[in-house]
C-alpha cells in the first residue's frame, strides 16, 4: 500500500514538473516577442546618460559618452526630480522624460542613501547610443533566444527524463533572464519576472546536480527533495519583489545580492558535483558524462571567472556583457551532449588540457598581479617613484621562470584527480569469456549434436 502511495506521489510530482516547465517555456516565448518592441520604443525617447531601476535608483551599468554618468549621476543615487517635475515612480519618470526633447539640457535632483541631496542643473539629453543598445539589449537577447531554442530542443528529445527536464527548465530560466535583462533597467515592464527567473537559475542548477549524471540515492528515496532548491529560489524571488515595491528604494539591494550569491552557489555546487562524479562516478559512462560537462563549464564560465578576477584586481575594469554572455551557450550544450551520451574522440584529453591550462592561467594571473604590486612597491620604497617599464620586465621574467614548475604541478594534480583508474578486471573477464567458448566447443554433448 505504501509503495502505491509513493508511486502516486512521484507521478504527481512528475506531472507538476512538466506543467511548470511548459509554463515557463510559454512565458519565455511571449517575452521573446515583446522584448524587442519594448526596447526599441524605449530607445526612441531622450536619454539622460544613465539607467535606473524600478525604484528610480541609478543602475551601475554605464557606457561610453553617457552624459549623466560623466556629470556624476551614479549608483546608488535615487532620482527624485526631472526637469522641475517631482517623480515617485517609474511611470512618472518615463513621462517626465517624454516631455523633453533630444538635445535639450534638463535638471536632475538625486537623493543618496545617507540623505544628501544633489542637483545636476544641465544634463544633456541624447539619443540612446546604438552601440549601447547592441551591447545591452541585442547581445543578451540573442543569447536568450539561443537558450530558448536549446531548451525547446532538449525538452522535445529528453523531456520525459528528469535530467532532461531539469536542463530544459534551466535553459528557459536563463533565456528569460537574458531576454528581460535590458527591460529591468529601462522600460520596467516586468522587473518582477526578471528577478524570479534570475533566482530560479541557482535552484535549477542545484536540482540538476542532484539528478545528473547519476541520481542521488536520497533523491530516489525522497523525490520531493528536488523541489527544495526551487522553493528556496521562490522565497528569494518573493523577498526581492516585495523589496522592490517597498517604501525604501534601496531595500532591493540586499535581496539582489542574495540572489547573486545563491546563483553562484548553484554554479559552484554543480561544477563541484561534476568534478566529484568525474573522479568517483560508479560507472565509466558516468565519469565520461561528468568530464564532458566539466569541459563545457570551463569554456562557458571561464570568461566570467576572468572578469571577476580582473574586477578584484582593478576596480575600474569595465564589464562588457558582449564578451561574457556568448560563451555561456556552451554550458547547456555540453550537458545535453552528456545526457544524450554522445561519444567524443579524446574527450578525456581535451578535458584534462582545458582544466590544466585554465588553472595555469588563473595561477599565473595571480602571480603577475602580485609580482607587479611587489616590484612597484619596492621601487616606491627605494627610489620614491614608480618604474612601470622595469617592473613589467621583472614581472615577465618571474612569470617565465615559474611557468614550467606551475604547469608540472598542476598537470600532476589534474592527472591524479581525473585520470581514469585502471580496470583490473578486464583481463580476467576476457580470460573467462575464452574459457567459456572453449568449454562450449569441447563439450561432448555439443560435439555429438554437430555430428
């Protein structure tokens, strides 16, 4: 009786999972049609040289020649007056800009979290730059459409399996996040939907790591655990949406940060699970699938990792979304490839080399930054001034001298971690098969039947 009840619960969860996946697919398709219309209509109005959130807090995104940012209007100031009109909502802000013309100069009042009020009396209104529209809308939009197509393909082929459905859900959530990225900072047609889809990325990755390439034993016993990561994502999304509609215009910031952290935890949790499966999977197929996903993850998340390192080392480093988003398409493709169990020639060698040179590059980047800082500090302490050229030469010598030792150490680490353990039973099984064939051939009964 209990087994029957368990099967019924699993069936209900399966049907609910399919329904939710189809629902987010439908919402993503509708958003893909609406987003270009919203972006093009918004880009026709006068542009003050900065973008704002739904709460009228200035966004930290900037671009070349943006007049408002050049005059000092920046995150986390909140815009309170435009051209003499007091504003308290996104609709009022859009209406105030619509009263102005391109080429005019308008005054802007801002309010800081500390309570300071600033006046910018002459901000020139310009057309929204085409380069910025391509960088901030069309590039994320095309990546989102690609994710949508990949998700639809995966669901069509593997939608009945849990890993395939989880990957399709992740693709739809990623597509919705990319497609509505520009809307969240411009027309504000669906900021809550963007936040919810962003929060779902972490939940989808954690859920996928529990199912692929080998389903956890706990999931087999308690399938409802698969809903826990999505439940956490829903709580974060609800918190963020409530904060965006609160009286405190900066209340959304900690909620957005929590969603970022949850997504990062999902990414590293998924990669960590794949690393563990690549080393300790129960079957060769499981280990091969995990290695394929490791390759795709390294290529997909490598640029974002390098950007993160660059921003830590140099806070003035500019984020260029056009360079970071396209490689992300490789991630779902690699997971789909592993789910379909395609065989790649020399995939283990490719994965090992990717991880090897990725780690070497990251270590050398750290060595370079530390060496430059130490050498420049040495020149400042000894001569009182920087010598950038000599510091660069010395740093280059340090990097060249440490490259081979670092490479050898990392190669040994990768080989020890990911190398396929030898199958000691292969020769025994082969010998057993030969003995079985010999016994069959030499059997008196078999010989008599043939005669």
